[in-house]
C-alpha cells in the first residue's frame, strides 16, 4: 500500500491487469482460504492480509467500482465512492459464520451480484458497517407434505400449492406410495444476499380407503363369501380398481386364504402389481325360515366334528 492509501488490487490478488471476473473470483477463493483467520488463529498479519484481498475482490468484482478504479487509478475512491467505500475500515465478525465455506459463499454471493451497498445483492452498508445480521442458513431446501386420496395416487393428479407466497402447480404421477418425496427445483427458501433458491421436497401421504389397502407393492382387499360359495367353490365376480373381474374360488376354501389377481393391482415402474383378495366368510345375520331349515338339515347330517382336534390336544 502506498503512502497515499492506494492499493494495486491486481497485485493484491496476484493477477495481470484486465483479468476477467472468473479469474478474479478464482484468485480470491484461493487467497481467502490461505489467509482466513480460522486457518491462522491469532495471526494479525494474516487477518490484515485477508481483509486486503477481500477489499480487492469487492472492487474488482463490481463492474462500476472496477471501471472507476481502472479509469482514475489511485484517485478512484474520490470519483463518486465517498468515505464509506472500501478502505473505510473492513471489520468482519467471523464468529457469525459456522464455517469458512459459509463465509466465502456469502461473500461471493454479495460481491459477485454486481449490486451497490444497501441494495439487494450488494453489501449492506459497505465494508465500514461490518456484515450486520448473520447470513441465512446455507441449506436453502425446504420440506412440506400433502395428503391425497388413494384414487388420486393411483391415477395421478395435479395440485396447486402456496409456497413462499407463490402459487405452484404440482403434477403428482400415478403410482406414488405413502412417504414418496417429490423434488420441486427452485421452489425452496430464498437467500436474499445472493438470489440463490433452494429446492422444495414434498412428502406424499395417502388417505385411507374403505376397500383397498396398499401393502408395499401389493393392493389388498377382503372378499366376503357365503358358506355355500366357500364349500362348493365356483366363479364369482369381484371388484378391481379398473372395474369387475371374475375369479375361480376353489371348493372348500377357508377364511383367511387369499386369491391373487396378477397385474390388477398398483401401478409400478415395470407395469402393474398384483391384487390380493383375502376370503372372509359372511354368515347371514337374520336367516330366512327356508335358510334356517337347510342349516338344521346340514347340522343333523353325519360329518366330522370340527372340534375333534381340540379335544385331542387339550390335555396338558
């Protein structure tokens, strides 16, 4: 630094005059890492050097300041900058930042936006005022959840969400499952200093359904059968998400057994999953006189006692 307070910012950053913005940013990153106070605790010389290269970066990365610097040389600071510009006391509270990368990213975002002090994208208050409020968290991603019906999840649907005072149209593909996460790029939190925007991660939850239940890749439902259908078997009509289907019930099927309909279940990447129908015996609550007589005849017919195995295994 000369006696008149002039700094050759090109030499400070180790660059040739006229280097482009990318070269300025690259040189600043390298030198900032080398001289950052966290890397050189208690080293006043390193801290002073760090402030010097930060001041050089502020000027050379800002198109207006760089133009005045290149035009007026050592008198650039008098050419419209005023006493609050670089060199008026660069005071950084490093304790405000969680780590070095948080500081560098915030500094690059503020200086590199080409703004002016006190405006969005610029450096609030100039160097003389310090950094002011702590920067926002480095992670700008946001989380949200939405609940849709099982039918909407099966077919796919569109929803309009209110995200950060912005209406966002979301397309939910068919076949999503509970806990699925959709990524909405650029719809997360905003960092005002740099204009960076994170992503929004949307978690899908499903309402319960009176018939269908999703179990992993398998869609399940209960299939009520009358005692006669269970004993005799035969073809019965059953519902599926696409409409009716016909299944063959084996004679003598017991309650709790399942019938599998392949390719009639939940939409998957490789096609459709399976549909499992679990048999539940449906006994008449109020049998007619004719039904009662038939049941009495069945009861009186000689047959195996269904409780024989209980008596055989009851003794301890």
